[in-house]
C-alpha cells in the first residue's frame, strides 16, 4: 500500500476541502487543477537544508530545476513544514535566503581595501588567506603574554579575539576552538551566545 507523508496528507486534505467549497460556488475544478499543474515548482527537485543565519537552525526546502545548458536554477526556498524546529515557518531573514544565491548584489569574490585606500579591489582567495595568516601572526607576535603581573606563566595571546558563526557544525566549532587555543587565544565567543 502506498504510504502518504504528513505533508501529502495535509495537501490532499486542503485540496479536498477547497474542492467542496469552490464547487458549491460554481468554479471549474478541472481548470483549477490545470492551473495547479503550472506552478513553477511543479516537478522541481526538492532538497532539504538548514538556514545558515542563526542557531535556531530552521529547516528549509530548496526547489531546483536543471536548465537546458546543464546549469541548475534555484526556483524557491521555503520553510520545511515537516521540521519540528520551525514547522514551515521562517523569520524575515530566513525567508530571504534565496537572495543568498540569486541576488545581483551578491559579492562572489573576495574584496580588499588596502590601508589608506578608498577603493576596494577584487583579489584571489589565496591573497586573502595569506593576508589573514600574516595578520594573525603579526598580532600574536606583538601581543603574546608569557607571564602575568604576578609572574605566573600564562602563555596567552591577548591581541586577537574570535567569534564563531551560529551555523557552525559541532565539528567546525571543535576544530576552531582547538586551533585558536593552540595559538593562545582566550577570547573565544560564539554568535549564538551573543
Ligand atoms: S529562519 Fe530566522 S530564526 Fe530560523 S534559523 Fe534562520 S535566521 Fe534563525
């Protein structure tokens, strides 16, 4: 026997209830069904994901379809009604998640503004990673404290702080804290606690 998911059941119930109501009002249900088939997400691939913005971790469904040229078009992102976390709802920020992929204002390459410069220049990821690594080393060398005022050995880096993103997985958070504590950082914070 075919199984019906909770979402399918709700859809069928809603369609059934709608059919009774509109038939009584004299609407053409065959035409309504045809219109429903033309939904832009009809037949689209449904992928489940999680909103990247905050620690609530609302579930999303992304609808995609292959273009003729082989690329993938993102048609829609909406809250997942089967999620026990958000039950289909999204806050205004999560509801705009589609803009992360589709906005024409999205910055797709790293930008760098040199000290004293007024303009941003597009640079490579290698350039940025080298720059960050160099700044971390310079700051650590400059601010590393081996002993406190009482002469106790502390070996800590007072000059760098780190704030983790709420979309970190457990593994990413674990990895970041291990790497940063190995450099002597003591000011570690997490967006979800702020
Ligand atoms: S939809 Fe809003 S509340 Fe949910 S995870 Fe995203 S930002 Fe947080």
